[in-house]
C-alpha cells in the first residue's frame, strides 16, 4: 500500500480511480477478485463517523484497512463499504509518561523513528511499512516481543467508532469488554479504532544482530539443533531461521539463522548469542556474521528489501506447534524441495512465550511457530505455486496447535486462532456492540 498525502474522497464502482483505490490498499499485488460497492478514504475521525453512519443508513457491511499488509486481503470484500484509514497517521509521544497516541495508519518504521530521539521503544512490527492498526488488533508479534510482550499487550486504551457511529474510549476500566476484544480480535473486530494509546519502554542500550547461513542440505541438522536449544535462549534474543532460495551471500537455497538481540551492553549481547558459536552445527555454516550493532531502522528496511518485496503476489499460511520438530522434518524437507522462487520464504520462530498473559482476546501461542510466505513476481507461474503455503500447512495439521492471525489465510484454510473460551466471549461482545453485523467478521474460522 502506498502512503499518500492526497486528501481522501469517496468512490463507487464505475468511478474513475475506483480500481486503483481498491487494489492500492494492498501490499500484495494479487487481485482477490472481490470488490466493495464503495470506497471511503477518510481524512479524519469525523469522516470515519460519517462513513459508519452512512453504512448504517444504507444497510452496508464495512471492511477496514489501515496499512494494507493483510496477506489474505481481509479488507477487500464483495459488496458493502471499504473504509480506508490510511490518512489517520498522527503520532503524539509523551516522554514523561512513557506513552504515545497513534492513528491506525502509522507505519511501524514511522513509530520507531519517532521514539528514537526520546530513547523510548515499542514492540513494533518487524517490517517498516506495516500499518500499526492491523498489527495491534491481531496481537502484534513485534521487535523484542518475547521480552516486552506482544504489541496488543502494550495497548492501554483505544478510541473506537462503534457500529452505530458513536465514538467511545475503551480501556481496562472503561468499556472493558470492548478493550478486551480489541486486543487480539484482528480482522474480525467490530468497530473502527481511530486512535491507539500505547505504553512505551526504555530503549535498549545495545541493538544488534548475529547471523549464520547454511546451505539447504544441512536443513535437518540445523532445525533439530535449533529446536533443542530454543527453550534456553534468552527472551532478549529473537532466535529464528529463514529458508530462503537466495540466502544471504551464498545466493543459493539456504537457511539463514538470525538472532537480533537487545541488551544493556555489547558484552551482554555477545553472551546472549554465544549459543550460536558453541553449537554442534556451527562449523557447517557457509559463513557467520559476528554480532554487530545495527539500528532497528536499518534492520526493518533491510528485511523488507530482501524478503518482503513489493510488486509481488503474496499468500501465506502458518501454524503453532508444541511437539519436538523431529517428526515434522520429512514434511519440512518437502516444503523446502517445493519452495517457489525468491522472495518466497519459510520462517521457523523460537517463541516459548510466558506462562501467563493479561486477560485479552489474544490467546493462541505455543512453543514454536512455522510460517510459509509465497511471493510470486512477474512471469512466475501462479497456477504452479499459488497453493504452496496452504497445501503444506494442511499436511501438517496433525501437529498444529492453531494459527496466529498475522500470517493467516482463513478463506483458504479456516483454523483456530483464539482459545475456545475466548471465541465465546468474542461472539458475545460482537452481539452486544454490533448486533446488526455491520462489520465483516473473519473470512473463515473454526468454532
């Protein structure tokens, strides 16, 4: 999705610019084939309120978009209204209170840069151009989230336009059930959040990264080692592996073992990532990048430029798992052997989250996380690769403990994304706040 400073307008099917207004809201260039009846590009909160009231008057359902990074393009629905929030991008930082108030269209990179001068930090999305609105609603696996909590856990309040067009505030003490739902409901949330109130943290004194790259022939050994060592890795380290057809420096199919780290000193950081140098597989690495200080801004942009390319047709799917990885290794080898060309990639993430979180809709997380991202560029056969991510996730369902909403494709493969008890509470809150079903629910789900 392209950021714009052009004032928003309202367009209907057949109007000049309608197609661009619809498809321009998506990071992926895949055309889902769906079209709303009307697109409202809101310029401010007042226009959001007016749009919701208009939808009420005309019996329209509403889909919303803030940053456009939805792999499944949840916001583009057939019929009804698409509410484009991309112009609601204000940032207000209160350094003394260590809080911030942002609009839903603020990009992760923009928020990070706004906090740097104050030596403050928020667990933003990893990619620079991800809109914080969708990121925070679905949970928000951000930078240093293993240590500081997922993004929605650090939301302390929201200003939300309800289905009847009224603007309310929600927090732990005000409209608490609405606040509970907003922290994890993702694209099925039943209101338009126009401002997020955030709790900030002190910025780490050292931010850096260590990397090792292995050729794909070492896949099983590397994965088995990573799975064994994962539970002992500090929460200050984002220990992950990426299967990349054009792995860094070797420019061939390989495994990038990546360890961004945030610590009080370079010395402490070296100790936290020493497990990589001491591993039984380290000698098989094609190269090792020593721990180096790097700005978060650089890492966000570098990752986006190497993996999440624009002008690409994207699809994704994922799963949580609790079991040791050994029985999955043949299936993961099959994923590697059928992997589409770059920038398609596979993420294995050591999560090992805390035993308990605050009470919020977000409730689905387990030991490790596996996600497949299929990115097809110009000239790549769509028919051959389009179902790669979902088909492999279907094959792995016996080991799956559900999914997380960030990388899902519920329309293709419905799967559990919150606990059973929390789904009941979400349905109850939806019935209370959106009794007429004004807002689109998730594209698919398992009750």
